[in-house]
C-alpha cells in the first residue's frame, strides 16, 4: 500500500534526472548554451548536478519499497 507513492516519486525523479542529463550533455556536445546569459561552465555544472541529484533521489525512492 505504501509502495505506490514511492514508485511514482522514484519514476518521476528518474525520468526528470535522465531527461535533464541527456539534454545537458547534448547541449554541451553541440557547444550550445545550457542557459542564456550565464557562464557556460557554471550552467552546465549546475544542470549536471541537478540531474545527478534527481537520479540519486529516484534510486533512493526505489530502494525504500
């Protein structure tokens, strides 16, 4: 009964983290800005850290089933 919200939250975090990481990597590979009017290194680093954090939260949700 309590595993439903954990599965939902884990799925949302994993999809968001995976999508953000994929998008950030593709922007960096094409040398396109990750965020406009921001330092390219800082924006790519921050987006990468947010993506990894979301993936870690998703994995944490799945381990608490």
